[in-house]
């Protein structure tokens, strides 16, 4: 190639690179991103831990009970975003996560816990720019108090009152998880001041299911969480009360119910529980996405499997939240369900399986159609000895704000909305929609 031709090629390449860089800069409106970063968020879904040794209350179904399986890249210890999290949270000095340096990060975290004591979790929220975090926990603690933390207890155990051996035999993950649910049901029965399950379904519904929800409400709960896709498919349907009652009465004192009959009872109990939640002003949160574990059945967590539930007339007074927004494969299906007045979706956990640009594409669909039903969430959760809810929460918060900025900047550039509308949509997704849904008070400070 001649020197002149080589120089011409270099000019063309340099021009293309400059154009690409300029295009990337136009992808995100810098002023809009600054506005988004200033909004104090309400986190719809997180697994916060108390700053005490051996806290296990952060999940009713901890994934460490399962066969080993690979984590998505976004949750692995070598994700460079976690180095950025350590810098932002704990003043980490390094640009790598070598073993010796990571030990310094762990020591800095422990110092922050020791210095702040019970105030440590709220201090983390301040670092993350989160006003209120909805904490999925079996029980709260003195470090996790309102208004900074709101309780979302677990309700799955209430719809599995019979022998679960058939399900345990069908799937290795089910076998690992059902014992934890059975133990939690025993706790709920004892807290309802009973020594055993009632003999009839009507009495079980009144004395255990309703009593547990009422107790949760008195304890400060704003919603009930279902992880049921880890235990069965989400294909709820109509269930005759007499058939459900007959199955319950026949097997409550022992014996293994046929799968079809047990499903009818589960569907009946889920609908009963959801109606009671509506009566009490509790939303229903449902895990709808891929899940951890090598035997998770992704076919059973398609958002469209919930269509009957959302269309059931007796449940119109109950608000439902599609937690994790169906994940990457189900985001469009979840978005289509937001047309229903009592259905919402959050985009928690997307930061660990989708890049900000991929998140933005899905969010743009949601924000262009039913923006009032979009909720922000982190899915902040412990992952390993090195990475805990603080780091995953920081990554999720940071990338979610970037994704919102990309989506809304694209809508501005395409003439769909102006900057004022973009700021309004961001504030709705990050804060106002959740405040309205849960009836939360709000500190207007730092809101734009």
C-alpha cells in the first residue's frame, strides 16, 4: 500500500472512530444522567443482611442448598464493577481484586460495620442513593427499621401444607428447597398459636393463612413475596373450593396427594391468599425470571403463565408485582401484562444478566407504553464471601441509572419525549411509582 493510500485509510479510520465516539456520547444526555443520579430511589426488591454473624434471614430459599452451578458473569467475583463498588463504598485504593487487595476491601467493610453498628445498613443506602429498600426477609431486625427499610416476608410455605414428596422426587432443586418451606410453615403455624395444622381447609385458611398475613401486616409488611417458580410452575388456574377442601381433609394427617389434586389445592390457596393480601393492602410479589440452580425449570416462569391470575375478577383489588420483570427472555411478555391496572414489574437483577444497553432496550419498551407500572429494584443479595448485598446493590443501582439514561436519551433523540418528560419518567420509575403503590411517605429532599 502506498504511503498516500495508507494515510488516507488512517484518516478514514480515525474519522469513523471519532464518529462512533460522538455517537456514543449522544446516546446519553449528560444532564439527564446527572438528574437521574440525584434521584433518591425506592428499591422494590432486595435481600439485605443484618450486620450480625451468620444472618440467614435474608431468603427463605438460599441458593447454597442447591447443587453447584455457574453464576452469571455479572455475579462472579472477578466482575470489575465490584472493584468500583469497593472504591465507592469503602475507599478501596486499588484497580484490581487480587487476593491480598481483596482482603483489604473485606477489612474496610468490617471497619465500616464496626464503626456504625446498627446504623450500618442505612449508611449503605445513603451510599447507594436509596431512600427506602424493600427487604425480602423471613424477619427483620433492629438494624432494619422503617422508614429506610420496609418488610416483604415470604408466603410460599402457606400454599404447600401437605406432603411434598412427589415434587421433591421430580426435581433435585425442589428436593433441596421444600424442607425449608416445610420448616417455615411450622413456624407460621406455631406463631398462629396452633400445635398442628387444622383439620379442615376453611379453618386452615382462617387460622393460619389469614392470621399469618395479618401478623405480617402488623409487623410492618408492605407486600408478600413468592419464590414459587423454584417450587412449581406459575400456571395458576381456577380451583373448585370443594375439591380443594376434600384434598386437604384427606391428606392433612398424612399420605401423599396425587399431583393434580395437590395443584388444585395450591391454586385455591394462592388465590385465597392473594384476596386476603388485597383486603389487607399488601401487594403480592412473584419471582418471574430465570433462577439459580442447575435444575431450575425456566419453562415454568414465563410471565404469561400468570395471565389467569391477573384476569381473575376476585383479585382485582390485589396489586401484583412481577419481580425481575421476567428476566431477559420474558421482559416483553412482562411488559405486555402491565396493561392490567393492578400489575407492576420491576427490573431488579437485570444488572447481573444484561448490559446497561440491553436493559435500556427493554426499559424503553416499558416506559413507552405503561410507565406508571415500572418499578426500580436492585436484587441486592449476598453472593460469596467476598461479594455481599452492599456490592451487588451498588452495581445494580449504578447500571440501572445508566440504563434509564440510555433509554430516555434515545426517546429524546427520536422526538418521542422532551427532557422534562424524561426526568418525570425517570422519577416515576426510580421513586414515585413505588411510593404510590405502597402508600409510602417521602422526604422530598434531593428530588428533581
